[in-house]
C-alpha cells in the first residue's frame, strides 16, 4: 500500500493541481510510489484550518500520511480594516495556530515529515490591477495585503518551524531573490504562475529528499511490467514484498 503525502493549505494549495501546478508536479514525481492528496481550501486562514484537522487527519487513523505540507499565511496576513479583514489573523495567533496544527500532526504520527511553507511575497501593484480588472473604478484604492506585512508572517512561520523542530520553506524570501519576481512568479500579485509553482515544487522536493523521501529511492507499489513473465504472470505478484503491501 502506497503512503500518502498530504498538501494542506489555502487557495495556493487548492490550485496546485492545475496545469503547471506544484501539487501536480509532486504527484507526477511520486507516481506509483506515494499518493499525493490535495487538501487546499481557498480563502482559509489558520484559524479556520483548525476546524478541519480532525477530519483530514483523524488521530485514530491506521495509516497517517508519511509527509504533510502546511501552506497557510497569505490570508492570515490580510490587513485589518481593509477589504479582506475577515480573513485577518494576528501574527501571534498565526504562530499559535501553526503550533496547534504541527502538534496534532505529531500526535497522529511521530514519524511524519512536516513542512511549513511561508506565504509568497505580495505585489501590491499586481493586486490592484487584478481588482481593477474585476471591479473597474469600484476597485479598492488601498491594498488589502502588503509585502512588508506578509514578510512578518513569513518570518513567524520560519520561526515556528524551528521552534517545533520541523522543516520550512521560506517562499517569501526565495522568490524575491529573482529580479522581476512580481510578474514572473505571481499571476495576480498573490497567486502563482507556472514559474512560481515550479519554485514551490523545487523547494519541497529538496526537503523531501533531505528527509529520506526521495522518489528515486522509493519502491514501486507493484512490479514494473518488464518483471512480468507473459507465460507466468502470477509469479511476479507472489513476491512477499508486494503481498505485504
């Protein structure tokens, strides 16, 4: 039986199985070796994510995930007093919610590999242009998110990962290492382009490899077709390795 890799997050995770998405790339990399399970919820913040924990990660599960990515913060960082303030979560509450998520996952499985991913940077001009394309002159005049504030949440995410002894991807910093990141990696000032998705995939794969979850070193769930004898096919499926899975 193949293990599961769960992608838990907001819309950036929900969209990750679209063409060119980082989740789809992971599913392809782990084909026949691990099932990549999408659990992305557009618009959610860490406060609302807590209500999903026992449904997605039941403590009494006989087969908890072998790895989980936790990718929240873009909505938590929405500014109070602006158009998306209903999603706002304070930085301290954000950190505390991340702690609760990680603790729950560790209770489900002490061997599960956990990766916290920071929110990506925000291009305020891109957000305004996107809003204007939807609402015209009625679009917001003040940004509902800023890159500066989102950076504070990214730092809080990395700090929490270190505190909890789990892996992290500092996506906010990584993307800004590239000139022109605003349009190269972001489609609307917040969500990811195919190039932006590629960055997430590359960073997550690096961590999985470091954690001993390299797809290259994982066995196939059932025999490769070249191992099947056309005259005696059942022989390939009688190996103890496959029968025990």
